[in-house]
C-alpha cells in the first residue's frame, strides 16, 4: 500500500474538476490511500467518494498562515509518511510544501498549467485558436508522472442513495411531472456573466412556462438581492441563494433535468452529479480546457468573434468596451436551447 497526497487549495470550480481524476485513481488503485489537501469548505465534494479517499481541510488564513503556518503544516503532513505528493495547484504555498517533501526524498510531481498555450489562445493579435488540454487531462498527467496510469472513468459522486433529500424537500417540494431546471446566472467576473437585463428576459420566459419548475442558484448578499427582485416579479421562481449547504446543493443538482449556467463553479458542480448543463461563454472559451466533465460542446452558447477568448478566467475588462461576446447572444437563443434539451425538440 502507498499513501498519496494530492494538493489543490482553490478555487471551487478547479477543486471540483479534480474529482473525476481522483475518483478514477481511487477505484482503480483501491490498495492505496489518497489524501486530498484543500480548504475545509470544499469537504462536501469528497464525502460521497470511495473509502480510500480522505479529505484534509485546512485554514490557510488562520493556523496555517504564512511560512510559519506552512512549516507547521509540513511537519504534520510529514508524520503521515506519504510516498507520493501530487501538486495539482502549483502556487507558492503548494510549491513550498512540494519542495520540502522533495528534499526529504518523497516522489513529487506538479501540474503543467499550459500558460504559454493559454497566452497564445487569448492574445489580442495572431491568436493560436486551437483546443487545449482539459483540466482533467492536466491533473491526470501529474499522477502519470508519479507512475500511475489508469482510465478516467467517472459518472457521479453519488454512487449510492444520498440522505440529503429530506433536508431539501422543504425548499423544492416533491418532484412530480414538472421538469426541474436550475439556473446559475452569476460568476466571479463580469466577462462571464450574461447581462442581467437580458438574463431577466430568459428568466421571465422560463418562469411563465407551466411545464418547468425553476430554481435559482447563487451566493452572497448582492446576488441574493438580485434574485429576490426576480422572485418578487416572477413568483413561480424558487431562490436557493443562501438556503442550502454545499452538500445539499449537490444533491438537488442531481435531481435537476437540466442546469443552465455561466462558465462558473456551478457548471462543474452539476457535472459532478451527472446533470446535463447548458453553459454560456463570453470572454472565456471552452478551448481553454475548463468545460464541465462529460458536457457536450453542442450545449455551449457562444458567439464567434475574432477577439474571443480574451481571457482564461474572465477577469480582464473588455478592450472593445461593449462586451459583444455577451450582448450578441440573444435571450431567444438561450430559451430555444433549453427547450430543445428539456423537451427533446
């Protein structure tokens, strides 16, 4: 038996993308113990996975802050006598820990983030517009460097019946004949968010469709205020903002017939529970390698523009000043795609 430490501290969507790889490793190497080192908030992503996967949640702003904190963390990790360390993050914190392990004779490997290729994909002039490796492939390559070869085989984090339904039914009601649609209209950066005035037209149409029950996902006070306004105008909407724990959100997503999301963490969360996702892409692009697990390019909504993508993460302001990549997508395009998927049109 070997002990494998996998490090990925953030962000939620990126940590979610580790799941299919870690799950596949655990299933095909059941004799090995796998520990995932990440932020405590992400523990629910791992609680339904195979028993040889252990989650170690830490507070990088408290006990393990700064170099003294990392030294303490390393000392505690070293006591576990790991045989392999896989750095899925390759930031200063994980690089420091990896170096300490390497100097102590432990086999280590780190992710190749493909920065050069991503720069060519997003540069303003003379783009190299080709699909890059997916994040899943990049995580797999780290483990391959350590000598682990296996098939990526993953369907859902819920291999067995979950017990979260009684905790969510008070918000959702029982699922009967209506189609359940989740909408995740927000993202971290402006370049990923469909303009809210257009988004409301999509939501208004869907809220008035008697065949559909619509759930809105989000987080934070600002998003909650926006969704509260929509719910006041369209009473059939059900806001889940601030109402569910992550584990409960995952279960509810597994019950959806479809999720409509921006290029955001919710796209990845829905993918982890085998729910089809229609994803909308503005400044970013699926070619950068961040599509949800087993999601189809046919279910992406985007426009072809010479300037796309201009960013990997959507944080760079639009140099055209018009966000044409988002405004040129019409509400009708989104509505039609949702109808086609939900009702097999």
